[in-house]
């Protein structure tokens, strides 16, 4: 049985973006499979009484400085998105839709979205901006937006989010190695350690 890390994510979290840049390397080094599980962070916050650290100004300022330190350590681009926080409901439905209906294009799809949000600072809560991005990366905006209205896609995102909450998830990024939960991109060393022990 292959070792796996389940990655519960929402595009709207800059810490999740940093985790996303590092997990493939960790999985390659530990011979593990990476399972992407899109969830709605807003739904998790509502159910658990949690909120973004950015809602507390001093904590928010510190968080972005700290994320910047990690981005430099990882050697990846990170730009504070001036449109933060972004309502990711439509984006996350699109992610689930592509994962379910066009799995071969899933990686390219989340790559373009994470890059647009956290390396380029684009306003992805504006439909025209999102449509332009899809065209730029070879996705048909009408097709993708149609997926976001598909009842089975909506249900899948809701189910992922409810499952995350039941498993103890309270924020993003969250990772499971077997039944062990790890929270935060600054806990990736523990994720790697758990994968090596399996």
C-alpha cells in the first residue's frame, strides 16, 4: 500500500500556496502519493468558530512577514494579494469540477490559479479577470463556469468540507498522514517525518 498525504486546501490561503509549492518534492523524496482534497475554508471557519489570522491586524502583519520568510527559504515567489481576502466559492467549485471531469488537466488548473493569486496578485473574485486567466492558460471559461453550477460538483465540494470538519480540520492548509492531522505549512517537516516512518 502506497504512503499518502491528504492535502486539504483552499486557494484563498497564502500559507496553503506555500505548502502546495513544497508537497510534491516531499512526496517524491518519501515515495508518497499526494492526494488533493479541495474544501471551502469559509465553511470550515464557520463550523469551527475559527477565522483568518489576518482578521487580527497585528497577527495579520506578522503572518505575511513570516510567510515571506518561508517563501524566500523555499525560493518561490510570493506577493501579497491586494484583493485579499478573496471569496473562493466559485474558484473552489471550479477546482472540484476540473478534478472530477478533467483530471488530466487538474494540476495545470490549480497551478494557474495559485500562481495568479499568490505570485501575481490578481483579483480572482472578479469574473472577467478569472475568464481572462482561463483563456490565457487554455481553459474554456464557459465550460469551467458551467462546472461551477453543476449540482454534483457543488455537492462534492460541500462533502469534502464536511468530511474535513468531521476529521478535525479547522483551517488551511491541513494534511493527513493516515489519521494524523498536521496543520500549517510550517509543519511540513512533521508531515515528511510521518511519511518516512510509514
